[in-house]
């Protein structure tokens, strides 16, 4: 099951964290780091990438203006940070906030690095591996660990503020989402809503399936969306305030991906049945796009298009309103569990051992 948990995280190279010369960490974060080497700024930049799905729940950074199709081809490695000398790999997508890079590691640590220099600022040791991607909100880092706990850490110092022990299900696979003072986290077949300041439980919801949820929650318009990797591939919508189930929709094949939400529509991929567009309020099907290969990646939504990749290495751009194909492109080595991210006309995606940048309008390769 662990092999499938990485669909929520862009995987860095095996034991190193890389920063490319004209961009911050791993391209997808699309935040210009300060040249002075400062580690923080008084106010967050709107271009910061602070959660797995980003604050807009779309894996799209609309604020990026520096990196684009015209200069992305000049990427060079700026720094590399050695994380571990073992045989495992990084499965945690980094988050960037206020000039600091946050990520989890197989060595049980959560790390904070200076985004400009790669210098280590602090690390926090949990009791298990950290596969989840941190959420950084209001000076707090929220991250789950395989020790069945969700942690809240001071973003500047790494000092623990609180932790919540999961008593039902296993923690560590789903990345937390933070909205309106609430942390939403998934463990086992349960969804938890916690007070972001205190860690107090507000509500929990169990699907009753006994099947661990691999999807990370998407929170939008007072609702929480996620998918279930059982045979029916059920997508759920819960009331974000109470945890009450509002609707569910069966895609007919397991859902390993995390939903994206835009303009009243929930976009989610189903393992064998491609990409679905569902009415965010009712769960009614708007359209379904069939892919050539199986899909575990989470969709990205930008400028009226949906971007996904399948395990065969095909990248798709689909019209968000109609579900018609805009273009398809291919990468060497397959996409596997890496999810695309979009910023300023560029689609970034991992092809196994190689990172790719594609033109968001045409699908042509700009860099690898």
C-alpha cells in the first residue's frame, strides 16, 4: 500500500533535495527565493506553495510571473541537500513559505531549509517516516507521520506546539489541508477535523469501508472532498463544519488521487476509468474523459484546462468545461505517482528519474 501513497507528493531524487538555479525547490513551487539569503519575510508571498493542493485546491500557482515558457529551459541545479544515506526515497512534496522549504523524510524527520541557500534551519524528529507533505499556515507547520500522529510545529523554530494521536486507522499517508482555522487530515478510513490552534478534535467521519484512504482532502466552499481506493472508487463530499456526508459518487474503479476543485466542479481521477468532473454541490456527473493508461495522479486545474498523467507516460490536457482533449504529450519512463503542477503557462511533472516542463498551451517539451 505504501507504494501508492506517493501520488500526493512530488518525489525528489532518491537521497537529495534539489533546487534549480532560477526557481525554488523542484520547479513546482514557483516562488522566487530572496537573493539575500534571508530565511523569512514579514508577510507570506502570494506565490508561496504552502500545501499539497495549494490554497486554491487546484495545484496551480496564478501568481508566478518570472518563470515561464521563455526561460524555463535555462534551469540549472542551484543546491542539493543530502537527506539520508539509506536505501529509501523522499515521498513528501516540499512546501515553501516565507523563504523556507519544508518537507518530510524517510529518516523520520521534518526539515526546514533556507530556500535560497539550502542551509538547514531546523529539523524535528517524529516517531515514524514522514510521507506527507507539510501544510504551512500562519506560522505553523502541520504534518503527519507514520507514528500515527499529526504534528503542529512552530515554522520558525521547529518546536512542537501540539500533536494529535490517531486512534482509528493508520496515519501518515494523507497530506493535511488547512482552511478557516481547521486542519483536515485523513488516517485509515477516517477523516478528522482539528482546531488548528489547539489540536482539539472537532469531528471525525468514517467511511465504514475498512479501506485506507490514500486521497488527501480538498477543502472548498464549506465542503471536504476525497476519494476511496475500493472497487467502486467512491468520491465523498462532507460538510466542512460538521463532517456530515452530503453526497457520494462511484467512479467504478479505485480512486488513489486527491480531488481538485474549481468553479463549482470537483475533478478527480479514477484508476482505470480516467478523469471525472462532478458538480461540487450535488455530485452529479458532468463528464468523464477516458485515458489510455491507468491513473493515480491528482489533477491540476489552470486557465480552463485540466492536466493529468497516466502510468504509461502520457500527459493530458482536457477542457475543464467540456471534457474534450486539448492535447496529449509523452514523457520517458512513465509518470507513475507524480502529480502535475502548473504555473505561468508551464506544466511541471516528474517522469520517474527525470523532471519535465511542458508548454501548458501546446504540450511541447520545454525542459527536462
